[in-house]
C-alpha cells in the first residue's frame, strides 16, 4: 500500500511506503544470503513473493528467472523486486529487458539509495558472490528508506523518452 504525502511540505518525502509491500525475491541459484534478505524484508512488513531458485530451491536459468520476476513487478503483482545472480549483472540486464523495469545493480548503500532517488529503480540487483549478510541489511535499509521527493523526476522523464524511442516498432 502506498501513501502519498502532501507535496507542499519540504521536510517530508514525496512518497513513503506503509503497510505490506509485495517484493519479488529472485535468484538463479540458492545462497544463504537469500534467507537473510527474506527475513529482513518480512521483519520490515514486506510480503515476499519467491521466484527462480528462491521458489524452487535449485538452480534456475538466470535470464528466465529474471524475466518471470520482472514481469510480476511490471504488471503490478509485486511492488518492487530484489534479484540475485553470481555477479548481479546478468540478472539486472535480463530484468531491464522487461518494459517498465528499472533494475539497478548495487554494491553499497549509497548506490541503492541513489538508484531509488535519482533513477526511481524498482528492482534492486545484488551479487550472490560478494554480498555478506550485514552489507545486505545495510543496502536494503538504504533502498527501502530512500525518500522519493521528486529529485529524480526530470531524469526519469528523459529515460522514459529514450526508452520510447528505442522500444517502438
């Protein structure tokens, strides 16, 4: 559930998330850090919707896992996504092939916050190989705590125009 705040207040974020937000949690292969992320999401009131290896417990082709989960976000079945693969790169590329997805590969909290604020990213991509539990929690805190206050609106409008020019026809 989203609650929009009065845009006349300069100290309040333009958009904050309240209640249960549905999060697509996706990976191509099982890793222990997925349990940490799932627990963090659930402890913060989010409903986790599993895809790929998170759903089946075994390896799944990364491009297909990303496509399935990204489609759920694009359709609105899930509000956002947290996707994993070995480097995080492949799954972010695959997710970005789905119209309406802005997947960002983030390796630290500053990147995660910036991706939400400036790019209005709706899918957080992470590396199975490099992500420790504590860093995962810090990145999630930054991602979900980012204040969407309009600073990225102009850039996202430009991105939407670029996408329209290159995806038409």
